[in-house]
C-alpha cells in the first residue's frame, strides 16, 4: 500500500517533510501541496516534482482524497485544519506545537479518536540517533533509576529563523500566546514524559493532566528593546522546574548562550548521561575507583575515548546516509505511516502529547508573557 500524502503549509519545514517522504517511495507519495499563497505552493511543487499545488484545502481534499495530511502551517491554524482533514477521511501529522492551548489539544485528540483517525506531532528529536542510544543505555540498566533531568534548548536569534522573527513585527510568532517560547518549548518538554510516567486511570488523567506535578517558571528579556513594537515584548530567556514526579526537572531556553546547544542530562542512581542532540553524541560522566591524584587523571581520558567512539559511530552513520538533520523526522514519519497501514498505535502516545500541552499552559501561567519582569 502506497499512502497518498498532502502537505498543507509550504514554509521552510515543509521542505524537510517532502524530502523525507520521497526517501520512502514504496510507502508514500506526495500527491499535492497547499498554501494560502498559491505561489508558495507552486514553487515547492516545482522544486520537488509534486503534480498539484492548491491554495484551498477544501478543494485539495475533494480532488485528491489523501490518506495523510501533514500540517506545517503556523500553530494558530492547526486545530481547524487538522479537524477538517480528519473529517475528510485523512490521518494527520501536525507540526509542533499541536495547538495553542491544552483545551484545544484535548479537543483535537478526542476528535481523532471519534473519527478513528491516527494523529501524531512533530517531536522528531525523540527518534534521533542520540535519543535511541540513550533509551538503549537506560533499558540496559546503565543509568539506574532516574533522579533528575536537565533539558536545554538554545535558540539563535541571528539565524535564518530568528532573523525572520526579529525582522518583522507582524510575524506570526509574535501572535502566539507564548511568542518565541511557544514555537520551541516542545523541544525541551517532549523528552520528559518517559522520566515522569503516569499510569493513572483515564478519568483521573482527564481531571488533572499534570498528575500533581508542580511547576515554577521565570521568563525575561535579555536583549535591548529597539523596535518600539511587538518585537520588544518578545521575551528571550526562560527557566522552569518541574517537581512531584519520580524525577525532578530543570528546563532552560536561551537565546544568548553560546555556542547554541541542544542537549539533556539525565542523572541516575548509577550513572549520569549527557545526550547532545546537536552533535549526535551520548556520553556517561566518567567515574573512577582509583586513588587520589591518579583517580583525577583518568576521567579526562575516559571522556576523550567516549567522544572518539561517538565520532566513529557518527562517521559510520554518515557513510550509511543516516547522519543528516532530519534523521529523527524520517523515523517518525515512517513509524506513523506504519501505524496507519497496520492499524497500530501512533508513535507518540496521546497522553504524552496532552501532558506536554498542559505543562506548556502551566509554564506560561507561571511566567507571564509579553513583558520583562522587574
């Protein structure tokens, strides 16, 4: 079975979706693309050899009858577009964040269940090689029991995405409830549910999706105000803590720390893991039982050997064409399509998606947006 795929929203991320889908021709083919600006749809259709561009989703759904719709539009449109696609008979992949608020995420997931359609979200780093290696180490008992997790996500305001946001006071990011954080905080949070398990009955979960977790948060503006419009109200630094589960959590979003990193540290009762998503490395903090000065000499060499081994693994992945930016996205899309064809569970549990959405709401409630705290 070859699934018919439609892409809705033809911005930068849509390129990655189409490229990864076209690497799995036996599983799926992109039959159409759509964007409110027809020129955007036409240019991506030409570049990737997609037959039919549209500027109207209703027309696309009627004419093409896609099996799957990928929604890669700004987040404010995710809910109505996803529901419309499901009502037309399509399964739906939605870029993060799923919706703007927990209540809307619950509405969308409930709609998917009623329509008997699969739904997933673009938590692609969950399926990158470092995340897979981390889970393997944890499954083998190397970490022990998780005690604390630090999740860090750096953002470059001088990069292509950041420059676009700062270059336009009317950019859609400035209209999000959480502004810059809202479009990126998923990358910090979606690594956490596996360390904060929740096996309560459905009615208890629905009554309290946070499951007793306690959140503290602080958001602030570090750069100078210089625009005199919405851009000056966009905070650029966020810190939060989550307690009350089996492991505590500290999360950091920073637009100023250099180099711009993306990593997690997982502290366990046996070992501490460092998972570097940007450089594709997973290492353990060095431990030694040797005495005194000799014991202090060994860890540096141990760390060096670990990075040498990680470099060798990455070289092998490069030779196998698996060392690329969208490696996790490729796996996620493939797993989602497999769940559709085999009528299995979607790759990301709906409970995890809902807990992340509830955490986002709570973080923004604790750290109000749109002003710099005193």
